[in-house]
């Protein structure tokens, strides 16, 4: 009887130790994540260049015109670079102008740094002011993912924006949330957490965009490996793309945007 009691007490003691170890690990892990989140929030990041106006015309004067508008977050403005030709919009415009179709691209951007999907409604209204764009490129999702917004909620706002643009006769291409696991500004394990959140956001975005009639470019799948392998694809803050990073994105977006431009021209 004493031996049985001893075994029971030993098992109970081991269970308590295991529970305390799990609790300590959980608390410790939460403390690490909280500390890394504080460092990430207080870190100095690249700011939008006030003199970098993404409104330009690129291409031969006798080439077929293409009105291209960018919507979204800092990527739609080219935060992280200093020259128009280094932005994703500028590089995409040059690729379209120099490609087989030889378009004269009238590029503009209504993106706002720090935007989340809930901000797209205002941007859509601005994009539809004046001459209707032929193609809209939306780059959004990173801020939804890093703030751990529910993916389905963020995707619903994105889907609504895509539907409004499509109903207005605009071809829409969406670059889904990029691979946030590739950023250097955030240390592990928080980097893995926001990477996971980014993947969930991108999956929800894909469903919403396709249902709304838009075209999807999975930036994480298409370019994530390059960003993980090459630190030079990020600018000095380790978060926003550099000129090389935006070039990688522009080439990933190009086939879908060129196809959308062809559809718009055939109307």
C-alpha cells in the first residue's frame, strides 16, 4: 500500500512539474514575443519620399495608351526607395512600355502607407475619379497580417474593393500579402508568427479576389524564396523592399498585368 501511494505521489509530483514547466515556457514565450513586438514597433522604418510622386507617363507617344493605377499600402507608393524608376509601379510601367505590346503607360497611385484592407474603399473612390483606369493593381495585406487581423474580415474588405472596380469596368490584379517570414526587421520567433499570419491572410485574399472577379498574384509563393535568400531585396530598414525587391515584385506581377491590359484594350 505504501509503495502504491509512493508511486501515486511521484506521478502527481511529476505532473505538477510538467504543468509548471509548460506554464513557465508559455509565459516565457509570451514575454519574448511581447519584447520583440515592442522592439519592432519602436524601430525606425523608411518613410514615404515626399518628392516621389507616383504619377508619370512612360513609353512612346505613338504607343497604345494604358491607364494603370496602384492601390494599397506602402508598396503602392514605393516606400524604401528614392527614385520613381525604383518603385514597383515605375518598374512595372517600364516593363509594359518596353514589352511586346509597347504600351504608353499613364501611371498613378492612390495608395497610402500603413493602409489596411479597411482603407481600400476610400482609395477605390479616388481611383475612379476622372478618367477611368484600364487596370488597377492592389498591393495590400502586410499591415492586416502584422496586426493579426482576422483574415476573413480583411479579405472581405479587399473583395468589396475588387468588386467595385470590376463593376466600373476596370481590370484588377491583386498582389497578395508577401512573405513576411522573410523580413529582417523582426526577430524570431515573432518573425515566424507574422509569417504564419501572412500566409493565412494571403489564402483568404485569394478566395475573396477570385470570387469578386479579379486576378491573383501570390507574391509569397512567387517571390518569397528570393527575399529569404537575398537580404538585398529589402531596404535599410529590413522591412520594406529595396529597388531590387520591387523589381522582383514587378516581374512577378507583369504577366497578369499585361494580360489584364490586353483584355482592357479588347473592349
